[in-house]
C-alpha cells in the first residue's frame, strides 16, 4: 500500500473515531474535546495502538511512515486552534470585568505554577522539568468553561463574566510564561557567564519580537486585508488570515524563540479587530473543528499510555490535587480580594479548574521540545482530562440552587430535579 493511501486511511479512521467519541461526550453534556482526546487514548498504546499495524508503519522502497506526516498535520492544527482562540477572544467583555478577572487570573497562574514546580522538584525532577510542569498547570480552557456556564445558564452572571474574563487573561499570561520557559529551557541546563549571556540574548529576542508584533502587527494585518479586497476570487479574506497566522507563528518561533502558538494567538487578536473578523471566523471554524482540531486532539491521546501511571501513582494524585485546589484557592482569593462573596469566589475558582485544549497544547509543546519526559507528559494529559471531567459537576454544586432553576439538563437529571423540587415543596407544607 502506498504512503498516500496509508495517510488517507489514517485520516479517515482518526476523524471518524474523534467524531464518534465527541458525539458520545456531547450526549452526556461534556465537551466534544474530551471525546476527541479519548479517541486518541483508545487508539493509542493504552489499548489498540494503531501504529503497530503494518498499514501505518512504512511502505515502498523509501519506507515512508505515516507518523511524521500525521504529526505535521497536528502541528498545523495547534497553530490554527490558537489562531481561532485569538479570533474568539471577546476583548470588550474582558475589559468590563478587568479588575476581578485580572486578580483571579493572576492567582490562578501563580499558585498552580509554584505548587506544581515545588511538588515536581520534591518528587525528584530537575528544576527545568519542574518549572515546566508548573507552567502546564497554569492553563485554563475558555471553551470548556464557557460551555459549562452556558449549560448552567450562568454565562451572563457576575461570576460567569468574571470567569470568562479571567480565563482569557489566564491564557495570555500562560502563553507568556510558556514562551519564556520554552525559550529559556536551554539556559537551565548550563551555568556560568555563557549561559547568562545566552539568557540575556533570549530575553532580548523575545522582547524585540513581541514589540515588533505588537506595534507593526495591527497595521500590517489591516494592509494585508486591504490588498486581499483587490484580489478577484472567493474566500480571499480567509486566505489572507491564514497567511497572517502562519507568518506570525513563524516569526514568534524563528525570530523570538517563543512558542509558535504565541504568534498565531496574537494574529487572531489582530484579525479580530478588522471588519473581516466575522467572515474569517465563519469560514475557518468548520475547517478547524472538523479536520485540524480533531487530528490534533487525537494526536495528544495517541501519545498517552495510561499503563505508565502505575509507577508514580502518588505523584499523579498529588499533581491532580495541586491542579484542582491551586485554581480554586488562587482564583478564589483573587476574586475575594476585589469584593466578591465567598460563594462567588468559590464559583470563580471552580470555573477556572478545567485545563482543556490549552493545557493539552502546552503539554504537547513541552514534550516535543524535550522539556518534559513521556511519563510526565502522560500524567499531565490525564490530569487535564480529569480536571475537565469534574468541573461541570463541581460548578452545579457551587452555584446556589435558586440560580440554576433554568438549567438545561439531560432528561434523567431533569426528572431528578423535578422530584427534588417536589420533595422540597412537601417539606415546606
């Protein structure tokens, strides 16, 4: 079988598995991304391990393997996912709750990062690996949090608006920390004057790149779209947006030494400020959500071997507790500092627990860069999975019952709620 046929079969199988598992998760009220991740786990070394089959190993005289091609598609997917995240960022909403959102996000970045880093170092990891483990725990998923709040009909509440604003700020802070850690990773392994010079050069490149993208980026984006308007043909604006996304991703990693997703996220933010924002978003979403996104999330699951957790179960449990309570305490205290009640602070903290796609992206970048080992990567992916699974239930518990009267629930849960309401009325009588 030729390499092209192998790739066709591989893509068809992986997208089918991702969509089937995603639909199963959606039917029980959980995010689609969890199903796509679980599809990769099922097809990975934990259970089936599709790469061991001859169809996907190598073929022809050059022994072409499907795996590298698939990884390139996954890399394209992660750049496009973060570009889409930038496009969907609601800057106006973030400004309206900037003070509580900022302090909640700051607490939710500092406490998990410090806690995760010290826990990992105490468990025997080097500071380089420990700091990156802490960096992974700083992430929060805007998508999963928003979906949970919509299910609870609390998206426009005081706590809900703060959670979304804090999640956006958290992602920005997390991307900055991630870029710094990846860029400085080589310096951690050396000491002396040479390493300090390398550190200064790395920081200088990052600052210069961010300044260049920040000042030149918006007018450059507007100029590209003006040029696209003069071209004949359909979907020229989407083509212009993709050019900008990949150029910014290239610039961030090649010139700035940062993660490529930092550049694509900034590109999304700048494109979001143009009149073509809605048209680009409407055209890109189907392509990313139906093709590149599922391939990326399945690729994450394919790297996971849950059986490897057996050797370090204690560290995994401690890491999960830091991931959960680091967000609850850090974000909760940040909200309380700005005048929120204890319940509202608890809601904000619980709403910031899910790591989702941002945590997966961070973990995959660290693994690809060699900053974390495979066993840590597996543990982090499972932590991301569990933190996302528990959030909907914890949020229902955190919100007062009176606030969830209009909540959309599955049929069985609706019957239980009606029964619970009837019992309360009988008790009142």
